[in-house]
C-alpha cells in the first residue's frame, strides 16, 4: 500500500504546474484522489492535504462539479483532522452546495455526516443533530448502507460521550451488522472501537482490550496509521480507567508518538491531557506538569475565540446566501413587496446578532471554567509538594530521635563500666551529641507542634532563642483553641523562616510574635527592632525563603505583607488567613 501511495505521490509532483484545462489525465488524477482518499490520508497525512487541495482547485478550474464536490469534502476532512478548524467549514459548505445543485443525495449524506462531527467538536449540538437527522433520512431513502452505518455510528458516539451508554448501544449494534453485511473493513475498525467503549462501561476491560486489538488488526491490514494511533490512545485510556497506570502511561506515550508522526494535532492534545492526569496519579509531578503545559499549548493553538468568530461568520454567510436565494425565488413567484423583504432581512440580521452574542458568552464561560480548572490543578500540586515535605521532615525527625537517641543512651550505659576519666569525657561528648540531635529534631518538626499545638510550639521556639541571651523573643496569643493541623504547620514554618532571616540579616535584639483570631480570619504578626530593608528586594532575591512563605500562605488562600524601609529600624510581617479555609479543633 505505501509503495502504491509513494509512486502516486511522486507522479503527482507534476500537478503543481497545472495541465491544460481539458486534459483527460488531470481528470483521471482527480477521480483517483477522490476514490482513494481514505487510503491516501491514512498512509501520508501531509501529502493527502496537498493532493486534495490540488484536486479541488483543478476540478473547479475545469468545471467538473461532481469531482470538485468530493474533492472539497476530502479536503475538509484532512483540514479538520489537522486541527485547522477555521478553514474546515467553507470546504464542507462548498461541497454541500455542489451536491445539492447536482441532486446528488449520496454526496449530501456524506457531507452532513462530516459536518455533524465538526459541529459536535464545536459543542453546537443543534446543528450537529440536524445534520445527522438529514444524513440518516437520505441514507435510508436511497439505501446507502455504508453511509447509514456512518450516521448511526456518529449518533451512538455522541450519545456515549455524554454518558448515555444504554441509548448508544442499539446504534452500535446496528452499525456492526451493517459493516459485516457490506464487508466494510474501515467501518468495522471504527465500530469495534465503539463496542470496546461499551464493554469498558460495564467494567469488562478484558473484552474492551480484545475488541480494540481486533480493530487494530483490521487497521494494520489496510495501513490505517491514523486509526492505529486512535486505537493505541484508546487502549491507554482503558488501562487508566482500570487503574493500571504503568500500562496506561506506556500505551499513551506510544499513541502520542504515533499521533505526532501522522500529524493528528487534535489527538496529540487529547493524549497530552491523559498523560498529565496519569502521571499526577503516580506522583510524578514533573512529568504531569510537562504534559499539562503541552496540552494547554496545543489547546490554545487549536481553538481560540477569534477562530470561533470566524467559524460563526462563515456559517452565517452560507445560511444568508441560501436564504437570499429562497427569498428571491419567492419574490418572483409571489411578487412580494420590497418592504416585506426589508422586514424579513432585518429580523434575520437581528437573529444572527443574538446568536453571535450568545455564542461569545458560551465561549467566555468555557474559557473561565478552564482557567478555574488549571488554578485548582496548580493548587493541588503545591499542596501535595508541601505535604510530602512535611511527611519527610517528620520521618527524619523520628529516625533521629528513635535511632541515634537510643544508640547514644546505650553507649552511655556501657561507658559507666569504664574508668572515671574516660567515662566523664565520653559522657560529655555524648551529651553534646544528644543535645545537637534534639536541636535538629526540633528544627525538622517539634513534637510540641503535633502534641500541644501552634502556640505551645512557638513558646518553645522562643525559649530556645532566649536561652542564648543575645535576643528576646516574646509570644502573644489570643487563640484559645487548636487550629487545623495543616494550618498550624504552615504558620509555624512561616515564623521559623522569618525569624531565621531576622537573626541572619537584621541583627535585632527583640522580636515580638502576635497570633490572634478575629472578624473571620487568623492573623500572624512578627515585629523586630533590627535593621530595615527594601521589601521590593524580597521578590528580586535568589533565595527560596520568601517564596516558601508565600507558597504556604497561598495554600490556605492567605495574604502576606512585609513592611520596612532602608535606614529605619524594625520590620513587620503580617500573614492573614481567611476562616473559610481552616477550622478550629476542640
């Protein structure tokens, strides 16, 4: 198959120059492209786009209306699969116009089937199902079983995507019988995929995988690289639904590579989203972030508000032209007055304006929902990283306390049997080690914080600092009850980070910490009498301390404010957390 396509493509390079208008060879080439369109784009997506464009333009130049109609339809399909949605609808509308003028009902069915897919992608369900209704009615009327199977398959797929599995099943079963009856390998490959989705919905993943494999065998025989990419991604999604994440990632990665090779941009975007979700579930946040970024980039390049406006205007232009023709015919037949025509035109324009405004509002809401989803994902990612850090601190603190602490105690017992001098020296050294380990444990995670709460742990921190005699730390609290454990850890880490900065840079002799709850919020204030600084330098600095403080505050939808100035003594840090994000613990 690929050899045949290669020879044809090589032969078709000469088409760029365009032969004489009445050339029989050109017409034969156009007919070949139309007849073998599916095999061409399945084997070489990029060249199929070039060939269908040449076929449509050549047929138009020579006035071959039926050939142009099929070429425009093929050109539109390849353009849609490539993700260039702005330029899809004009090609479908041109094909529909030609088929209607020719009275070619099979062609009208084919165009409406493809337009239904396009409208469903744009979430325009009204036009989507109107196109399907017309396609199904005409297909039954002319007895075109192949195109009827396509119409029924689309309807079942659209119902399935909205979760209406029971309603979709009869359509798929009817399509399956039609594909077997007509010996349609291409259609059979698609309907097996639909039946696999139904099996997965019944939690029969083994049957679903088997059906996908049957579809892949069929698509391999006809060299359908586009269909094989879809099958591979679908298989990865089934493993993800079955909670087999390693297999899901393996198949999704393979499907992504296949989609890139055939230039299937829409499938690349869809697969990147699936991989981001799979890696997030495995805890690989670096990979999850990478694929989420690629998904957002692909989504933004595929469909923007400007493209949606262009699509709406193209559809409006087509419908307006059809309406004007109908009105002109009615005017000749019924001799309607110009005032009536003006009135109808005005009403039509108003309807178009209302529809356009409504569509823009829908798109704006969709964009807003996507922004909220992205924000929630980032929030969960930050929360997971901070939780993991705290768990690791707690584990290390336990290991130091339970492991090395007990070992030191054992050594002390052994030394009691040695000479008095060696025992004294060793005991002093071990006591110093013990104190150092307790200090490290305290820095990692004070036991007081988990046992007695934030206020008690802050007092313990102050007592340790005051014991040096070089600084005085005072703790004042109007908090009478425990806070949520995660909030207490965040506030303690913020205090610890800011006080360390004061000791390191401000050379203060006094620090005051205030903790209070009032008017629906919890407020932490830290003041010192050290050297002032420019708060703008906090964001320009290369350290992570200020970033960590802000991240922990944002974890609880809180705000952070630092007040100081160079040349003046003292600084103030204020952290406020709204009560809606935390709870008191009795």
